[in-house]
C-alpha cells in the first residue's frame, strides 16, 4: 500500500520504517527540515536500537522517502497515519494543535481528490478527540467526491524495544464506524504478528490510556509492596516474583472486569492489615490506601444511583459478597442495604444462598452483631420479592439475575455490575424494563 506517515517523531519514525520493511511504499512528512533530511539519508533522528540499520535498508531499497510537503504525500497515498505529538499543556489537558493543523492540511490536500483516503489517528488521544478534531474531514462541503474514511489506531511501542513491539504488539486495534477504513488498515497491518481487534472509536481511543494507567499502577503497587517488605524483613523482589507465578488470579484477566465494590472476609481485612503496618512502620502507601477510598466511593455512588430513582420500595438482588457464597462479612451489598435503610427506603432482599438458620461461625456472629434485622428483609420467593419492589438493584450476576430481569416488567433497574456509576447527575446505570442482559461478574475474592 502507499502510506503517508504524518509526523516523524518517535512513533512516526519507527512506524514509517517498520511499514516500509513490511513492503509498503511509505512517505514520511514533517515540518522539521533537519529531521526530514536525516531520514532521507537513511539515518535515524532518534536513539533507538536497530533503527539506524532499518532506516538505511528501507531508504536504500526505495521503500521510504521523506518530505516537508504534506500535500504531495497525501496526493500519492491511500492511507494517512497521523503520528504527531499531543503534549501536556501543564495541567493534564492535551495540546491538540498539531493534530488540528494536520487535519486542515489533509483537508486542503484532498480538495481535488477523487479517491477516498483512509485517515488513521495513531497519536494518543482521549475519547471524543477524533469526533472533535478529525470529523471535519468528512464534512467539508468543497470535497463531496472523496470523503475521508476515519479510524483510530493507537500504537503500543516502548522506547528501547519499539521495532520488535511493532512486529509483535499485544494487538492491533482499530476503532472506526467505516468498514472500508477497517479493511484498509487490516491490509496495512497484515504483516504484523498480533490479533487484529476491530472496535468502536471511543474504545480505541481509551484503550491506550487504560493500558498505560495499568502499567503505572503495577509499578506503584510493586514498589509499595517492596517498601512494606523491607519494613517487615521480607524480600520484596522474591515476594513479587512469586506473586507473578500465579497466572490464575494475579497475572490474568481475573478481577479486571468492571463491577461493584470488593468485599468478603479476605480483601478488606488484609488490605487494612497492610495499611496498619505502613502506619506503624512510617511507610507511606498512598496507592494501597487509595483502594479503600475507591471502594467506599463505589458503594456511595451505588446508594446515590438508587436514591436518584426517587422510589422507596427497593429490591436488592444478592446480599452475599459473591453469588456462590453465603458469606455476608463486609459484603458491599450489606453496606448498600444499610445505607438505603438509613435513608428511609423500604428494602427487601433476594439471595437464595443466604439461609439464616444454616449460617454458622463467624458469618452468623457477624449477622447477629452487625445486621441482626437482616432476617426481616430476606425474601425466599421471587414473586413476593417482585411484588414489593418498584426498583430492582442488581449487585451480582448470580441469584437467578437473568430470570428476575425478564420478570421485572416496567420496574426501574439499577445495575451495579457494570462499574459505570460515576456520573450520578445523568442517571448512569439506570434502565427501564426487564430485558435480560449479560452481566459482568461482581468483584470479589474467595
């Protein structure tokens, strides 16, 4: 394919060289004359292992050229990849000036174009950016013959290993509403050894941020655990090595699905123990401390979501901290029920795994000391439970949840299992009616 790579910084330079190596005819574009001259001579403008050799090879073979003339590059290309920077303006807000300037340049270059151009935004941008900045390419009245086909195509390359990361990334992700754009990018990346993921524009824009935030979270977590290990006389390197041996729960998709708050007899108690050790050892652990704040916030937003319905007759589906257990200790649904009762709501609960007469030990003692009135709220009959409730609150995917949703009729449903309650002003998480949906798992631990 004939490809224009717009912006020859770190991402653009490596992308251009690797696409040329894969057999595409690539023309790189940048406003920096010196950078263009270096690439044109087969020399790398950045320090990156293997890039000098790769650039020399693809330039010598005629697969890669460079220019400052954006209009010419667009005129000879089928696909344009926008790889310009989106620097921080100092307070987190992105500077999209370069993207806007490139978008205007593409639009001007396409005034007389008769063949559609696939434009992929490879720069790291927040959701909504393509719609605000690039959508103008499809709406300019002077270009009705050749609308741009838009897509978002974030990169996943690390400095120091970018060439190998381009060849074998975790995935190639393309977000677009245009099947032709997706098809063009699928062809462009045919030589890349990775799954090809087609998704929505917003998802593609957000995935890069989610990945980077998770990577930062991992670094911070490992360092805080190491600090606690040092205070307690344990080997932090060895502890984290063993932690990473667990591919079932630790290094896996487990617990990485949005849902309601965590609870149970393990996670809250053990987290508090680590925070206590941090305090007495004078070891700051703000990341671990933030987990408690975040979890409490989820429960609070769950309460707010129910109260926004302005109904008092509430039915909770699930009480235990996860659907396969009768353990009520530190269950977020218990905390939710207590808060709603305190706000004057008339609450009933359906959870067939919680049978008070069969509860024993610590679980029974917890009920008797913390929530002795819980027996008055439990319903063992679905029909009676539904007859009470004007609002159904799902905090779990178990307990016959799908069957209850189907029978919900026109009752309001508050779904806590999808982790989307942050915007309390807009009624996020609210539904009307009983359509059965696939529910994600409640966050919990055994």
